[in-house]
């Protein structure tokens, strides 16, 4: 009964999968992004839902920012199968010290 009810309820990602997401995003620090924060990740059944904010140079165009977001979403999907990923772009001035 407990196992079957877990499939119906959202729960956080296992630590190993969360670490994969962090590693995947951190790999882009310096070349595409300055940092990231507000990482939220959960699973519902077999699906993973991952949402985060990344900070980029404020002078980056909307088109370039969109390409960065698409690239990071594709990389996360490659690391975490069955995932729906949403990346929010923010200027570097919104960067948080905690990097979460």
C-alpha cells in the first residue's frame, strides 16, 4: 500500500539524481552561465520535473539566452531520462551567493 501510494504523490528526486542535475548545470559555469539558483526537482511516477534559474551576462541577447536555456535543458534531459526541464534566465545581478 505504501509503495503504490508513492507513485501517486510527488516526492523529491533521489540524492544521486539531484547530484547529476547539479553536476550537469555546474559544467556550464564560466562558458555559458555565471551560476544557478532556485533548483527544484521532484518526481511524479516515472516523470522527473526539474526547474531552475541560471544567471547570464546582462548584455546577452534574448536569442542567445534562449539558446543557452535550450542547451542546458537538453543536457539535463540527457542526464536524467523522463524529465521535464524548465530553465529560467536571469541577469547576473540576480545571482545568489548560495548557488542553490
